[in-house]
């Protein structure tokens, strides 16, 4: 149940029903009993008989009908949306091996930015050349590497076909790697201070920071979520400039498959977008309305956001849209395809906005609690997610925050040692307004929202109870809504890698 969320109108309707019933304290309890217990046998697909007494007074009847409608919608939200499994002539037609390989590359690069045994040359080799990895799956992912091609990371950073390659962002991420290797590693065991890299420690964690107080593995990896994973999905593979280019629409309409492959190139492009979210799932054909949280990039943080208070249950909508969009391609229904692409673009972008809010609030909470390392850890994550805002897509091809706006925000928080709480709160307010987030103070995530401490330690990561969050929301008579689950190198027509054997252009 904690993985499921309600739509804003449901929350508003319940709150207004409480006003009608004049029993605000009993209303939340009634709602959850009605939704979770009366219909529990249906959720479990068991046979049962439900007997209800129908009220007769108009006000009570109104409340009854509202609760009944919301309970039925809640049941629909618990049912599977299907699986991402498609075949042609009895063969699996889904392929995204190149995406899985690149996600694994990003994980190992992240591990390297958590170790003082790394070097700038090694990290840059992994980032730019796609070599120097020890993970066997990455080596296998090269497929025909001896033939002269193989995937890399930098070629897919800030390079979606919708926009020109964002060289500014590529340079910023590259500079983080260089700063780590040249300045943070040599000061690994030196106490950090304003202007001096080193370590920062409290009762929760010990981190290594640069001279500005950035925990670089976090600023880099969270920035990569937007500039790499998100950008490739919402600004590349789900765009007509990728889906329809080079005759893909005509070929798909006529059922023309790629050479020696069971898929059309349009189907493959959509699969590649899917792979950037779910490519590290142990079983990508499973029911993934709740993602596994695998890896260090978008899948992990989609799960976190979807179980948080700002965009509860949003992962279900995203997964369902991927399935419906792929089926629309099979059916040749390109209008339906584009409708589902828009849902994915908007909802994944809202996930990034929710994470900015979450980690900036976590910084304020940890600072207030007297945990400076935990606070800086959360602030570093927030910095990376703010960096990612420039790669969001509002469904109409525009980012929720432009590159210029993002640059201005990042400049205002450039030195973590000197950042002011009121400036952090101003950023939270701007992000909440831009994405339409409305929340009660009770729904704020408390300190410890940081994760990936050191070598992947998830100490202190929040898991806000869905029922507690929604109960708090329902009890508020003033808040009109709480939370909303949202209404590569360029020119790569076949993302080479394991299972693809297609040139990686």
C-alpha cells in the first residue's frame, strides 16, 4: 500500500467530503477503512461478499458516494498495468543492451569517485573512452568491440536530438571528475575547511569534499541523472527526431524490421528509452509499477520519489505509459504513442523537481540537527538534481528550468560553506511553484534524506509512510492539494551493446 498514491482530486474530494460530513477527525479513518479493508479481498483477488448499509440523508449519501468512488479508483491503482514484454514471430522484440551497459559504466565510475585509489586518468578514461572498467558485464556489453565500436558515457551526455549538444554541462561534469582526482584525493585524510578540500565528519557519516564543500561523487552522479539518463529519454529517444527520423515511421507502418532483428527501428528507439530507466532491473519483463531501485541513476531515484509525499505513485504512471506507448507503435497509432511519450516526459521531469525539494529540505534539517557532514551530503545531492533541471521536459519540448535559470541558481549556491538558509528556502519555493507542488509542513522529509554515503551506504534514507502522509493530508482543511503524480551521442539509431550488435554512431 505504501507504494501507491492518490491523485490530487481524490485528496481534495476527501477533504471536502469531510467538510460536508462535519466529522473531520473520523473522515480519514473512514476513508482508509473503506479503501484498504472493505476492498482488501478484491485486491487479493479473492472471492468475497461485501454487505453495506446505504445511508439515506443527503449529506451522508454524498460522503458515501465520494468514498466509494475513491475506493474504486484506489483499487484500480493497485492493479497491474501489464508488463513490458513484446514479441514478433515468437521472438522477443525488446532490446536495450547498450543502455544497460552504459548504466553499469556509470555505476563503476561512481564507485571510482568514492575511492582514494582512483586517478584522474582512470576516471576520465572511463567517462570519455568507455574503457578501463573491471565489471565483466561491461566488457560483454561491447559485443563486437574488437570490430571498432563500443559504448561510452560522454557521447550520450547532454546530447538529445531535441536540442544542440550542451557543451557547458559536459564541461561542468568533466571538471568535477578532474577536481576529485587532482584535489580531493590528495587531501583525503585532511580536515576540510572553506577553501581547502578534505574530509568532513559527524555522527552519521564521513565524506570527502572539495574546497567549496561539494561532495563531488554526489554532485556528479545526480547531475548525470539529468544530463545523461533523463536527457536521453525525454529529449532524445521519445522525440520524433529520433522515433521518426530516417524513415522509421514508414518502415514501422509497413512492418519492416532491422536487419537480422525481430524489431523495427522505431520499436528499438522506444525500447532504448525504456532501458535508461529499467535497464538494470533483474527482470525487466516483471510488473515494475514499483521499480526495484537498481543502480545509482534514475531507477533508484524514481523509486525514492514515488514513495515520497510530493509525487506519490508516479512510477506506476510512468511504467504504464512506456507499455502503452510501445503497444501504440506496434499498432501504428502514432498519436497514442506521442500522448504516452508526453506523460513520460512530464512525469520523469517532475521526479527531478521532487528530488530537488527533498534534498534541499534534508540539508536544512540535517544542519538544524547539528550534523554538518550529513547536511553537506544532502546539499551535494540537491546540487546535482538542480543541475539536472535543465534537461527536464514539460511535454511541449521545453524544460521546466532553462539552462540560464539553472546556471543562476547553481551560481548562487556555489560555495557550500557560505550558503544561507534563506537562499536555500527560496530555491525550494521556486521549484515547488514551477512544478506545482503543494504540501503540508507535516509532509516535509526530515533530516537524513541523503544516501549513497561513501561506498553506497544508504544510512539515514527516508521512507515516508504513504498512509501516514495521506492521513496528514486528509486531516488538513486548508491545503487544497498535497502532492501530485503528474498529469545519446546525437544521431544514434541503434545503441550498440549487449544484445544489439548495432553500430553505436
